[in-house]
């Protein structure tokens, strides 16, 4: 039941969940009530539609992080860092932010300290823009309507028009970049992790580096390695 509600990205009415599940209405109603009492679903202001709660999101994030230090996923990320020579991370969309599921740091001393569990803005991070670009249009529009397009650096895309132009480019090219948009001197390239070709973007694999050590054109030369790692991570996830 939680999977059905969460997968749509939209609040669902009792009738919606009955239709999606194929279960009898009394059974669905009872389960929705139990999930609401447990704090995993909540009804909106109209009292009719059920949506996931912050508690459920935190639970999902804890599960995603739980095996990060020992799992195959972390091993693949560590191998990617060995291949490209810079910090790499695995991220997911969490509400209106990017959530770090896992991260492996480069051995170089100049780097950013962002641990698993960290959050960064959507509009000025490579992963965030990647998620925005591939969301269903109604969901993307709602997120964009509520985003504070804060200007972090002179390169931040701080207008709706500039950001939407960038999202269109991402959809066409299949990858996203952070050209010193969040932190001066740091660049990032991100690619999607999908369950299947052209399926929903579940996570993102991203390379992050100081521009002085790996300029953006050099980071883009690592795209094939990033995509291979994303494919392997999709398989094990």
C-alpha cells in the first residue's frame, strides 16, 4: 500500500488506492487508517487524499544508508573513485532537496566534506537538476513553483527561465552539470540511475571535483565511466 501511494508522487484518495491495488474498499480503508495512525501516511487539508509523511521519508533514507559502508553499492562507488580520481556520490530526491545516500571521498586533501545524509539544493546541484529534469511535468512544476532559487555563486541559475532552459538541455543530453553553481571552485557531473532504459530516475551518480584540479571539460570526459557505474549500481539496487 505504501509503495502504491509513494510511487505515484501524488496524494491519493481512497478510490484511487482501491483502483491501483485492486483490493476491496473496506480492506483498503482499514489499511490506510492503520498507516495514518502509524504516521507513515497523512491526509491533506481536504481530508480525502493520503500522502507520504516526513517520518516515512526518514525511514526510507535510513534504509538506503544502512548498508552504505559494506554493501556492493559502496564497493562500486569506491571503484569509480579509483577510476576517475575524484570524489563520487550516490544521491536521491528527497522532497525539495538532494539527499546523499552514499559518498566516497578522493584521497586528495582539497575536497568538500559532505557525508551520507547531507542535503543540498535542487536548483544549483548537478544531481538536483537531473532529478528536476526527469520528473513528470506536473510534479516538476509544483516543485519549481515552491523553490527558492537562492543565488549561491555568480554562476547560480537563479531565474525560472534560465533553470528551465537548463532542464531541457539535460533531458536532451542525458547528464547534468554543476558549473560552480553551488560552491565557487567546485564542479560536478551527474548521470541517472534507472531500473530500466527510459524508466524513472531512481538515483544519481555524480563526480565532484575542484575546478582547479579537474575543470568541467575534463570532468565531462568521465561520463562513460559514470554511466557504467550507474548501470552496475542499478543492477545491484
